[in-house]
C-alpha cells in the first residue's frame, strides 16, 4: 500500500493517501480501514472515506440546496402574483366606482367612460408607420 508521506508519530485527525491508479481506490480504502481497526483500541470510531464518497455527500447537499431554492423561488413568485392581482383588483374596483359616480351625476353613453379622452384619440406614430386608428 502506498505511503501518505506523513510522519506517523503525529496525532492527526485527517490523513491523505494517494494511489497510482483509480482502480486501486476501493482496495486502498478497505486496507486503510482494516489497518486502523488493527492499530486502535476496540470500539474506536475511525472512518475512511475516499473522494467519491465525499463527492456523493456534496451531491446530496447540492440537490437539497437546489430544492430549497426552488421552494423559495416558488413562494416569492406566488406572493408577487397575489400582490399584483390585489393591485389590479383595487384599480378595477375604483374604475367601476368612478363609472358609477359619473353615471349617478348624469353622464350618459361614452361620456361616462373616462378612457375616451382626447389624448387617447390621437394616433401614436411610434406604433406603426400608419399610426393607430382611433376607436370609434
């Protein structure tokens, strides 16, 4: 088994071992686990992990983080949509109330519609070369 290059007399919590070929990683991991079990007292909790195990843990964390971000984004989207709908509801309610007041004061026909102002009757040259035909 390849040596890590560390002084074995130092009490380290983490040691790194390098192998020459990726195919040797599972065997080296198993051999290190057996060596730790032999050298330490019975019942000691030593773990040996290789890079794929660490990458698997990072992948699980990334998936969980993605799910949390999707849930937060969905919550923001729903709350924003509710806010916009409430603003539109207030605007439509005020418009209906304004029409009711105009009709109550005696306006009839198109005069009751506030959207029929003279400014809206003028064609807009930005819309097309021909302009917009005013509503009849």
